[in-house]
């Protein structure tokens, strides 16, 4: 307040505007007189810029939630220029996409009373969308809207590494993320996650696990067999997560031989196939091995195919042909740096086709008492 003496019945005072548009009310009083009052309106100056705001500033990353973006044409002090009708162009970036969120209606928007509004719809990816508003001759405005994670609905599992050696000691780490329906990590989740496993692996750490910042991890140790370990992750009220860990053969260490069939006829033509598998120390076939394998044979059989043989997918094969004598063929396989493999093929007599008689002794005394033993033997076709 300020006291001013009237001169010729008139008192005057100067009122200076603030930087905020609005109305100033001036009241005057004097002893014995009715008070007076008057209003002074302060209006925005020339338009210079755009100021933006968002309501709300945080929405769910569900592809549906809406934030209303308001762009005001203002003077240098931020007062809305109510007679401005500029065309406002909106653009949005961030939140993991080139065009984060959807704007409605399509820009530009003509300001009404110096104000233009537009709706921003979230994407399904958490992050921050930045909305820029521009108009000719004005300083651009900007506002940020956060797309937040929704409610926890499921568990998503990942594994690192995805493949480990089947040696009984190799480790892979499985990570279970508590996520919303759109696959966004729920960083506030502390659910208890219980892991399960089947196949070629074992859980090698504490289980169940309480999630920290929405994440629970467990260690998976391989068995000594190649194959697949299937890991599941469960928590109350959430959809189960699952992932696989592949267990693969280790370094080639040995050769293991097998024969099919293991028994053939000793007829000089029957065939058995011997397979040499290049394996690791735990007996798993090393499917990437291409070693040259040399076969050897002793006993009642001969090699009847190319030798040596270059392994394909860790396997080399050779044909074994029988002799005409019953017995055993011993087949070996060797390759540089590997323990030798060995297997047997049995050769057996074929079907009888005639009898051969022998006498021992073949001559005896004609005395009515001397003895000779006669033997009738079945002879196979190969011996005819």
C-alpha cells in the first residue's frame, strides 16, 4: 500500500505490470469516504515461443494408454498469447522406436486461444517419448512422457551360453525375467522363482530364488551325455518361462567300434559293416570330427571297402567280408591322437549240404573183434 495526498481532489499512483498476465485490483480508501476500486488487466506480449506440458507424464507401455500433450503459444515470459492461431507441428521420438507412440489427430494442429493439444498413445516398449512442438517464427517447445512397465504377468527365460560341453562340469547361467504382458522387465518385482530341469543337466545353485529388480538367475551344470536340458521357471500368478541348454561333445579322444551284424556266415561272401565313432572322453560322438581312420583286421575276415576312411560327422565305416572258415575277425581302427577302437565279427558255419564220413583207423584186423570209429560230419556249402 502507499499513501498519496489528493491535489484538487485527485490522487494518482503508477502501477507497474508484473511478467505474469492477469488482473491487478487497486483499492483506494480515505477517512470518512466510501472506498474505490479499479482493475488493471495485464496481457501477454508478442508471441515468441511454444511451451509444452503433458498430462499425465507417466503412462503404461501397453500400446493403449494416452497422455494429452498441450502446446501453448506464449510471450517471452510464458504468458499464453490468446489470440494466436499458429499451426503447431508435433513430432515424437524415443522409447526405443523411431516414431514412439502415436499422435492423434495428425499434425499440424491450429492453435485455438493460443493453445493446441494432441493425444500421445504409448508403444509397448518402456522408455521415454519426447514430443517436440514447432511453429513458424517461434522457439520450439518440448515435453517428455515416460512409458512404464505394466503389471507382472509372465516369466521370460534366457541362457548364456546356450551350448556347453557334456563333461559334467561345464556351466550355463539361466536368467528369468519377471515381465509385463508386452515383455517389459518389471524392475520392482521380487517374486520367488522356482526353477525346474529335465534332460541333460542339473541345477547347481540355490533354488528357489527371490527376484532382485525383476531378475532371478540359476546355474545349470552339464551331465556327461550330449542332448538338451530343458529349464522351467515358475512363480505364483505368472505364466511359466522356459529355455533350453544344449550339451555337446567335448574334444575327440577315442574311437569306438561296433559291428552290424556281429555274426556272419563263413562263406567268403557275407558282409558285416563296422562303424568307427570318434568320441570324446565320455563316449559322446564328436559330430564335427573329420579324422582319417585306418582299419586293420586279423582272423577270419577281410576288409572289402576303401581303407583308410575320412570320417563324416564323426563316423567312418568299412565292410568286412567273411572267409570260408568259421572263427573270429578282429577289427581295429586307428587315427592320430586318438585311442584305438576294436570290435569282433564272428564267422559261423553255413547250412549243411552234405555228409563227409571218415574212419579211424581206416584199416583193422579181420579177427571179429578189432574196431574202427566212423564219423559223419555235416559240411557247409562253402566247403563243398
